[in-house]
C-alpha cells in the first residue's frame, strides 16, 4: 500500500467524520460546520503535500512547493463554499458532497485547456517522458504536476506560469462545456490486446511491465490508477494509429486519461476489493453515492452469452457535483457494474441479427441509484 493512497483513504475517513453533522439550509454555516471547516481544509491540504521532495531538482523543488502551498491556501475558502452548496442536498448526502466536489474540481482543472496554446504542446511532449509516470508515491494533488520534472529547464518557467493561471481557476464557476473525448483512451486498443495475445505483439510497441501485468493478467477489468494510466498513455502515443490522429484529438484523449479520478484515492488492493462487483454494484460505486445510466453495446455469442461490452453513453451523477461541473471524476465508476449485469443475462438473437466473427450485437441501458 503506497503512502499516497493510504493518505487519500485517511483523508476521506476524516472528512466523513467531520462532515457527518447537521447543516441548516441557509447561507450560513452551522456551528458544527464552522468547527469542522479548519480540520476539513487541513485534511484536503494533505493531498497537496509532496512526500518525496528530493526527487526534484532544487530549482523545480522551490517552485513546485510554492505552487502547492498556494493550492493549500486556497482550500479554506473553497471548502466553506462547498459546504454551503451542499445545503441544497438531502442531509444524508452532505457528508460525501464536499469530498466529491473536491475530486470533481481537481479533475476538471486538469482537463481544461490553458490560455497559452503552447503549454498544451509542452505538456503533451512531457507526458511522453518516463519520469512523468513515476507518481504512485505522491498524492493526487501532486501527481498531475510531475510532468514539470520531464520538461527541459528552458521551458519550465512558461509551464509554471501556465500552472499558476490554472490555479486561479480552481473551484471557480466558469460556465464549462467540458466533456470526455468521444474516443476514450485505449477503448479499442485494450480489445486489440485481447485479440493479439494468442498471436504475439508483432509490430506493436512493447508493453511496459506495469501494463503487461495489468492487461494480460487477472486484473484486466480493474480500474487503472493514475500511474498506470500514464504508462498506458505513453504506450498509446507510440501506436501508428495514434500518431495519425490530429494533435488536438490526441491532447483531448490524453488529458482525460491523465486527469485524477475517484478510484485514484484507493491503494491497489483496496481497488481490487472495492471494484469487485456483487449484486450488480461494488463498494467503490456505493462509496461515492453515484447514480446514473450506462448504455452498452453488447457482443453476444451464439449461446446468448455476453462476451464483449463497450460503453456507448454515460449519464452519471454524484452528490456535490452540480449541473455546471462535469462529473468526469466519477463517470467510469458504473462501467464495470453495467458490464457485470449484462454478463448475468442471456440474450436470444433476433432473426435479423447480423453475425460477425461469431457475435451479434445489441444495445442496452443499465440504471443505478446508489445515493
């Protein structure tokens, strides 16, 4: 269990304890909320504390620590507003809402383009470097900034300026129209991995050990954490089909893959247990109180068994994440429960079904309410 992941779980537990009291539905914090404001802010601030400062060269270390300190300084005001916003929710949902809001804001912050278009090119180039992915030792507030270490020193000043512009947007209402890219990272390529296991990888780029273990082992369906998604991103960027995509599309896909997600707070073994689907849901989904509808494309064999699933559409909601803020941190949490439900059912092919490679296809929606 990594220190960063353990810290994430500890922060959540403390938040739920501190936010579990009653709140008034007005524009002032209750006495209990006032008492919990400082410790809740301090708990979230730990997610912006670097654990391994000696990994960074001295010049970057000074700038990075100053940037992280400014994130921590911004939290008390943001947490207060998030507590007020949670007054609109049912009382039983409020303890989860502040942490959900924090995750949603952090994810969107990393997804947004910055004002300087050159920063996108710098960032995409840095993500290709191995040192951008060694992130499991840092909490989720620090991990997305590790690309700075991979940049040439001549480019860091401009990148840090862009990161400070990003900081000014943290927790601010901006009228976002931000969506996940239509082509989710590795959505097709992971299927290709299964298809080529029997015949070898041929001209495909070699898989790094972390991906070989993840994709070719028993944990294929396990949600990837940020370091794993970073390694997958680097592998995906090497594919000939990826290189043929417009850079804007590559950028959108990679930003989505590299943004923090809800599952990133759990250590790997905890993710295994929480991702285990029983009765159509899992502990991870219930933990964040998510609800919504997942539309799947099902690949069904002649026996009526579902052997492939692909997400066509997601509509996911989480307490504390309003209409104006996309729930990008949570939207993949219901994919596995939907696929698990599909695999428990049998399907009969209609007379008009087209059989391709031994499969016929159908679309189906699955609904969940874990609030």
